[in-house]
């Protein structure tokens, strides 16, 4: 009886006339085979598991460290997290200094996880567990001007031109890194409110340059206080990104009813922008401290110089519940990146870190996992 062996496997008997057809078909497929395509959208789909049916981004903002391992990813999977945002930094000497310095390696200015090598390695470890990566570069201000990028503001037209030229070099480096390492989304800027409000043409030029290099989805992370309403280039991006630290209370320990009522006004503002540009909305950051005043100024860090700071996991939990109940089921809402997630943080770990924004080992993590499981 005629038999056929392919790669050491014995196949069933086939009619003689069918064998040449199969061989010809195999040659045709082999002749069309190509290595992994770098610059096509399908490349990202080929290496990462399919998105959930609703396409929501179930994310956390990943804190860079001196190392990362596959075990760091397990808590993410258990919590239903399917995305992490990684944050490399550009360094600016002052708010009016028109130069952004690019540092691609680890050293005294940053952790290994903020270096190019660390960013790529972490994204690869995440991908092995079905977790996607958004690359989200930030600017860190040096000197006495503080560290908020919203303070960046040039005093002359020439300085703005120089700043955008420098920032473009910085961002295009990370666009190329995201492309070659197959990261799944890119944020082109974070809370640069003076740059975003009055320089639409410069941003549109930069977005075109980025799209020539990187072929995944793009967003910009606009501040909650009004910047997201002033941005005029949302139509050129894939998501309307908001750093959603909206104040929700004037008192400590608010009830969930108070929080839900407080969300109505920001919700209306967000819906106006969403309807104007017809783009899905993504909370590029949102989070709450583990303190009684978590809803008063959600963007503010706890006072780390205080001798004693009262913790309040209940208020943090209620803030999470009110946010998810307000937004998660809305068809135009695309997801959240919770601020923030420390790899390897243990339940009995650093008291200072447990005091701040992380939901890890707290009721807030259970709330997040519940909604991320929907």
C-alpha cells in the first residue's frame, strides 16, 4: 500500500493523482512565506492573543524596577489585567528650557525598567502571559520648577520651535522602539497642557511622523482639569486619553452615592468631547490613595513626611466602585490604566507604597478584578 512520510510522520494512503496536487500546494505556500512583518498592523495581531470581544483595555500603570520576571506577571493575570503602561522618561532642565534629553540606558537617572532594554524585556514577559503594552513616555522636570509636565511653557516662538524639534527626537525614538519590539499602543505625550493647547499644527506634524514609524494605535494623555477639552488634534489619534483625577468630594470619607453624583459633571464634559470627535475614550491614568481624603484631590500624593498618616481602604474601594459603575458599560468607553502597580509588592511590603495609589492587596484590587473580568 503506498504511503507518504512528511517530517517523520506516516500519512494515510492517498490516491496517486492527489499526491502531486498536495505537493504543488505545499510548494506554493512555502514560496509565499515571509519572515514576521515589522511595519504592518497585522504584525501586532500575530504575536499577541486576541483582544476580548469588547476591546476594552484593562490596564495598570507599571512601575519600573531594577529587574522583572515572569512571576511578576502572575498577579496581573489573576486580577484580570490585560494591559500595562510602561513609562520611560525624558529629562528637561527647567519648564522654560527648550531641550528634552533622551536617556535610553539605566543609570543614576533611572531604573533598568525605564531603559530601552528593560522596556523591551518587560513587554516580552508580559506578552508571554497575554498582557499587552502601551508605551507612555513622560517628561521629568529638573531643578526648582517641580516635576509636573504641565508647567512646561516656552517664552518665545523660537523656543517653542526648538522644544518641539527636541521633543520630536525624543518621541520618535520611542515610536521606533515600540514598532521594532511590537508594543501594542503608544501615548505621544502626557499632560503637556501649554504645548497641546496652542500648537495644533506642530502636534499634527509630529503625529504624521510617528505614524510613518509606528503602526499601532495612538493616544495622548490630557490632564483632567481642562486640557482634554482644549486639545484639537483628537481626530488624528485613535483614543481620547484622559488623566482622570477629577475631584469628587470636599470632605473625607464620602459615601458612594456622593461619589456617583459627583461624577455626573465630569461625565457630561467627557461626553461633549467624545461626541465632537467620535473617538473612544481611554483613562490613561486613574487612581486613588489609601487615605480618607482620596476623593478630594485624587492627583495629590499622600504626605510622606507626616509622622502618622491614617489609611482608609474603604474610601479607596468606594472610589473604584463609583468610577467603574459610571463608565465601564458605556459603549464609547475603551478602558482604564490604574495608577499604579508595583511589581513584586507583597501584602506585608512597604508601608509607604501601600499608603499611596496602588490597589494591590486591598479591597480596591478586588473591585478592579471584578470589573476587568466583565
